[in-house]
């Protein structure tokens, strides 16, 4: 069983739509959750982190966490072609404070003009 | 100024050779990592050092040997390269005392290794 699972996509949405990216994780002890964006040929960069149940909003991005369901999601409102990238969900490994992240395989998002 | 820099960015080499990748960060972080990203974009942790001490050592062939001369530098040496070692290797850094933020990694640009 994969520790962090994402649908690899591609997820295709029209410009201006809401893109919804989902992630599930297996370790109930995980405390913090991260969304990274990776453009083709580039390195991952952090978009958002969340550690409390509920929603966290930052501009056009909203992260949602449901620890009971072991589910994390990222919503991108008013999607732009520049949002086209692979989105990696990452989970801090259990109670570890080492910064060890377990990544999902990523969801490729395509925003079409 | 580049925050996390890796050299070289590209390596093409034959099976059986030995190669090294170097990483340096100027962010003042105390923890550095090596991650491997395979052709399917799966990013997997290999090693981590905190203030020169090895704290994460995943199930990686012992042909891979990390070394951290100081907290700003982390190198990766690979012996007897195999075809399956072809991947992009990312160096990353963070501060260990960031609390819930731990896991905010700053990645280098990656070193693409191709083994022929």
C-alpha cells in the first residue's frame, strides 16, 4: 500500500475554472501536510502547508485537511495556464520531527486557455 | 544568489563508473537532504543530515554514500553506477526547529544522472 496516494492525471481544466487536487495518506500519526508545485524540468516549490483540520486559504489556493478520513486536497480557483504543473502532496512522516517528507506521485494539472 | 545549489546539473556516464554530486545551501539551515526522483516523477527521500549528523538513512544500496563536511554542504557519492540509478537527484534543506512547518523544504535545481 502506497503511503501517500494521488491520481497521476492529467487533470485538465479550462482557464478560470476551479481545479481540485486530492491526496490520501496511510499514516494516522502524520501531523503536517504540504503541497508542492513542480514545473516540468524544475525543482519542487512549496505552495502551502496545513496541519489543522479544515480549510486554509492563501490567495487563489485553498488546502483542505480531514484527518479522520486521512484526506488532503488543494483547490485552485480561477485557474491560469501558468498553474499547469505537477502538484505533489507530501506528508510529514508520523511523529518525526526530522522533516522527513513522504511524497505522492503527483498530479499533473493542465489548464487550457 | 542561489539558495540551494547543486553541481553538476547533468551527468552522463557508463555503468560501473563512480560519480559525485555536490550541494551547498546559503540559507543558514541546519538540515539537508538527498531525494531521488525517478522517471515517473516519484520523489523519494534517501538521506538527511542535521548539523553534520546522519539522521535519515533510507533503504538505499550501500553504493550510495552521503557526506556532510559542515551544515551548509552535503555531497553524494555513488559507486559502481547501474542503469537503475538514472534519475534526477535533488538536494534540499530546511530548519529542524520550524515546528509544524518542518517539511518546508527548499530544493536545489536537481542533478540529472544518466547511466548508459
